C-alpha cells in the first residue's frame, strides 16, 4: 500500500513537471517567433 502511494506521488510529480516543460517550451517558441 505504501509503495502505491509513493508511485502515485512520483507520477504526479512527473506529470506536473512535464506540463511545466511543455508550457515553457511553447512560451519560448512563441517569443522567438514574435521576435523575428
């Protein structure tokens, strides 16, 4: 049971960090595109 809790927390952490990376990536692309 404890192992499942750790696993779900890891999944949430990975998911939120990938979301952050995605939004940062899109923001960077948008900034580069508009500065051209």
